[in-house]
C-alpha cells in the first residue's frame, strides 16, 4: 500500500528475537541486553498472522532478523510458514552466520530466497574482539555453505569501523571478486550503541577500493528490496554495495516497516513510535481490526529520519526518538 507521501510499502523486516550469540561492540553491551521474557515475544502463530495481514496490505517481501534469528528454535519452520502465505514472494534472512551451517539445508528446503551474513572483518583476532568472542571460521563456513546453493542470493554486510587504512574493506571486497557474493558496506547509524561510533561513508571506502581494484562501473537504479547503491570492479563476480542512511538519506524511496520481536509495528527506525500488535492480538481483536491499525501505521510513516540533522527535528519528533539497541529493534 502507499503511505501518505505516496511511497509504496512492500517490505517488512521481522525480528524474531532480541537475543544473540554475539556481542558486537556497536550493537550490544558486553553483558548482553536484558532479554524480553518469552511470554512477551510473539509466537510463530502471531508472527505468521501479522505477515498474512501484511500481505493483504501489499507486503510481498519479508526479512527475518533479530537479535540473532538462528538462536530462535525452529526458525526454518517459521520461514516456511511465512513463505507459504499468499502474496509473499520472498523470504530472506539476516544472520551473523555463526549457526548458518547447522540450518542452511532446512532453511533452503523451506523456501529461503536469500541470506545476508554480517561479517565486519576477515581478521580472526579483530573479529573476536569486535564480536566479543565470535569465531570467524564459523561465519565463513556458513557463507561457504550458503554459496553452495546456486539459487540462493548471498550477501555479506559489513559495518565498517576500520581505522587501519582500509585493509578490512579490501579483504572483504575480495569476497565479491572470488565468489558470487555481493558485499555491502553499511554506514553506522546513531541508533543504540552505534551512537558511540563514527561511521565510514561511501566515498571514503570507494577511494580505498578503487586504489586497490581499479575503476569501477556504476549501477544506475536499485537492485533488490533495499536502498543499496551498487558498483562493480573489473573481474569481480559479485557487486559492491553501499547503504548510507546517514550521509545519503534515502527516506524518499523507503519501502519498509519493521515488526519487533515483542510485536511493535514500527514505521521508521529512528522513532520509538509504533502500533502494539501483540496487545491487539492477545486482546482478541479480529484480523480486520489489526489490518486497520497496520494500515494507519503505514499510512502515517514519518517523512524521514533526522540522523544527520537533529536540529531540523520538530518537538514531537524529538520526543519520539528511539532509545533501544539495534538488536531490540531488529536491524
Ligand atoms: N544478528 C544478525 C546480524 O548480525 O546480521 C541480525 C541482526 S543485526 C542487528 C542486523 C545488522 O544490523 C547487522 O549487519 C549489524 O551489523 C547491523 N547493525 C547493528 N547496529 C547497527 C548500527 N548502529 N548502524 C548500522 N548497522 C547496524
Ligand atoms: Fe548480535 Fe547482530 Fe547485534 Fe552482532 S549485530 S550483536 S550479531 S544482533
């Protein structure tokens, strides 16, 4: 459906848990976040119901995320249930990859269309430090196993933090040279602990990569459901993408909404506002009522975020700023 600014909203990111098996420095504090009790997390039936109603409103693509979605028991079953909903064309997953090898067969047999694996560095020691204990070899095994399914669209997402002359960016981009992986650099957003870090922008990274890999070809237009801008270097199998929410705001063409693990439907990442669908479902509301609330939430999606220009926020927007960690919202 269209929101009040005429944007077509067709993509929903669904967080299935706020728990995670890693503690990335810009996403979670070392002790982890206080977990939402199980009873407050949406059940599979409830998630499926929201997706079904979303499909009636024009949602065609779903991405399962978290926290770490693969720590939620029976995730492939949920994926299959969503994939079978009439109107849902694509179901993808965003994961840190640590458990991916264990579940990839089941995820694919349940209809997964694509997987994004978050890897910020290919240096084992640095990875362990950034994730506070993660084993890079497991994430890379997950990537390799995902690539063994030719029908699967595979991307690696990196939130660049590198201050060492871009060595990490060059080695990560190498994955797109050596395999059909698209490698995307995602600018740090000032959400949760991300506020403590300075993001790296597209221009800084491209300057480093083009010194290493030569002249790139630009893609005009977009690929997939997201806001990434892509380039390709000579001889590369995969593309290099940039998602630069702060330095290159793309709110005019935003097509997404988010469902948190506790059942809040959020129309924009920057604001805490949203509709409490769990309360409605557990209060016995009919599908029609929930659909009406979802329709209104989508319709009134904010025009834009103000990550880079807080001074332009209205008083109302300032009051609504999201204070939760990314793992709780569903990045
Ligand atoms: N655990 C899964 C993973 O790491 O892919 C899924 C959830 S995680 C919150 C989704 C993505 O959000 C990851 O690629 C992570 O690097 C990114 N992320 C977390 N905090 C961020 C921030 N402040 N700005 C930009 N991206 C962020
Ligand atoms: Fe976990 Fe993903 Fe956050 Fe890292 S970015 S702590 S893997 S939720």
